[in-house]
């Protein structure tokens, strides 16, 4: 605050953490300005916005995203294993002189996908 009075330039707005009366921390977005009205002394103004709910929502979104990634990886792994099993069954059918049970032409033609 002293620096703002001395330089007459506000500090840039930013996120920060302030302490409540009970000692707990609260995330806030803080914006400051220095105002000089006529012959009066400079006045400092600050607007602080509580970001607690936003931070909680971001944490929840991050956790849900991690769960989706895990689920997606499991689903892809399962699908790939199913394709491998179908290919093995088709190979066994070929060895036994039987027609393939599963049509896998697309996957077999595009194994590098």
C-alpha cells in the first residue's frame, strides 16, 4: 500500500490469498487503484472478490476429468482386448478350416490406427 501511495501507481490485479479473522485462508481476486480528487489526499481503493466457490468448482472439475480419463483408458483397453480376442478366434477358425466368426476387415486393414 505504501508503494502505491509513493508511486501513485496501483499494483496489478491478481489472485491472492488473504487471512480471515479466524485464521483460515480465502482465495480472492484483488484489484487496486489510487485516486486523487482535487486538493484532497490520495485515496486507495481495493475490490476483492471471494474465489472460494470458483476454486472448489475447479477442483471438482479437475477430479471429474481425471475420472473420465481413467474410464476412457479402461474402455479403450477393453475394446482393444476384445478386438485381439476376435482376431485370435478367427485365427483358430482358420486353423480348423472354418470361416471366420467376426468381420474385422476394417481393423485388420488399419492396424496402425
